[in-house]
C-alpha cells in the first residue's frame, strides 16, 4: 500500500513539475524581440495628381466683316506674326467703291466748310454734307478693315482655312478645344499655355491663387512649373467639382496646344507626424490601420489614420510626436504582449 501511495505522490510531483515548465516556456515565448522607432513631426508638401489638355492662352480666328474673294494670303502655317501685321487681303471692289464715295464727299465737305466761313451757305446745308461725309468715311474704314486682315496680337499661324482665289463665306473652325468663330486664318499665342482641371469640392479649401504645380507630358522628359491663376466661383452639380485654371510659361515653345498633360498640384506645407510604412498593420476584412505603441516592455495596439503617403514614410493621425512604435516583429505580437528591444 505504501509503495502504491509513494508512486502516486511521485507521479503527481513529476506532472506538477512538467506543467510548471510548460507555463514557464509559454511565458518565455510571450516575450518577443522587436525593433522600434520614434514617430517624428516634419513639414511636408502634399501633392495631388490631375490631368488635362494644354490650351493657348490667346487664340483667334481672323476673318472679315463682309464676305469676299481671297486675293492674297501673306503667311503660312507655322509663321510667327506680330500685332498689326497684314495677314491676308480680300478683293477690293467694295473698297474701291467706298473709297470713291468717301473722296467725293470729302471734297464736297471741304468746299462747304470754306463757304460756311464766308457765310455763303446755311448751317443746315453744311450739316447735311458733313453727316454724309462722316458716314462715307466710316463705311470706307469698315470696308478697308474687311479687306485687310491683320493680326490682333503677336503669335503663330496655327491654320489657314481658305485658299487664295476662294470666296470667304464665314467658314467655321470645328477643331475640338478651339474657337468656333468664323475665320480665314487661326493665330495662337503659345508664349503662355492654360490648363483646366476639375477639383473635388472637398479639396477646394487647399486651392488658392498662385499655388504651384508641376506639369509633365509624354512628349517631353522635362517638367514644367505652373501656377493657379483662376478658380471658378461655382461648383458643377453633376460632378461636385470646381474648374481650376493654371498657366505655365512656354516662351521657348517646347509645348504645344492640345498636348495631354499630367499636373501635380502642390498643397500648402503642413506639419505631420511621420512613421515608416512598414510599421503599419491592417486588420483583415476592414480598412482599419494600426500600430503597436511601446509602453515600457508592453506592446499596445493603437488605430491610426493615414493622412498622406510619402514613399517609405506615411503621415498619420492619432499618434503624438516622439511616440515609440514597433517596426520589426509586429507580426509576432498581439495587444498587451511583452516585448524586448
């Protein structure tokens, strides 16, 4: 009986010893070696990408007030022109007729003016001749402007719609993105280009006149600087977005109207708390992001909101500056686990 009792006691001691060792091993396994870092506050310039087509800051279809035959075109596509340069001339039959009428009435007016000074004619007769003379002069100047097509601004000839010898009958330009006004020649000023983007209403508070942007396109490896020059006062009902216009200098004409562009709009600098991207975990099946904050030798889970991505770093909310967080070993721990740095 004593032998049996001794055996039972011995077995119990052995089992107890084994259980104690298992508990100690489990406790040892709970202490996980990790690498940590400290959250740092830094000033960042956020960027948001948009896209759009480039447009000339100035463009016009030059035409005439009256229809007529094209006598001469003095430019070719691609030519540079200065403000006031003669671009084309129309047939002068109407101009000749208007000039004869104007010159005749000019002589009558000068003669009546001399007679009025001698009191040889009445004021009423003089006023009648003067009115006819002024009307003839206005008509002559109008017809002259219609037969001489001149540049209203300096630029480049983008297109010619009518050939010499053809009749000008208000031919419209139907190219997408350009003016649809009738014209003989299209002139564009490419020294400055415009870009229009649609900004969502939730981002409008970050948009301001003079805001910087970086512009790039497939046709060039170079990046170009642009600035916000106009913000529409209204928001589109269908898209809930606002039209924003940017302008960029193009003095060397490296860019052309119609090119597709990518625009990186730079927001105002802000101070944000930055942590390494690899320190963030995401809860499966949700959009919840979290990190493990170091509290002594304990890892505590804390949810964070990602504000902005900066390559290997991210700006987050709900985390104070100088907070110590786990970077390496985060997949081996749970909330409340002991850690070793």
